[in-house]
C-alpha cells in the first residue's frame, strides 16, 4: 500500500496466518483510508493485528488478522 504522502510503499507480511476477518458494509467502495492499527497478543500468545479503515461519515471497515508475527517494511517509490 502507499504511505500517507504517497511517497513510499508499505508492505506488511504475516509469516503464518491462523485467521482473519474483514468487516466492511460497503465493500464495493474499497477498504477506505487507514485510520489506526493496533497490535496485541491473544490469550494463546498469537499476534492480533487490528486495522480500522475510515470511510465516509458513519462508515468504517475493520480488518483483524491473527498470525504468528507481523513484519513491516517500507520502500521509497523510486527504489521499487
């Protein structure tokens, strides 16, 4: 995905995904803009990454990924 200023690519990698859910009332409109991200551990020690996407007023999407780990890399657009 693109960074906030559209000058970088952001890549998220989950080595082993155990489950995920995406709730979006208007999926045809896309997943909107990234509002926030939260990373926490489940009771079983797995990583839970929750992302909320901000849509038009009153519409949000939520993505929850349960995985072994989450890794993030960024790349300048001119290096890809």
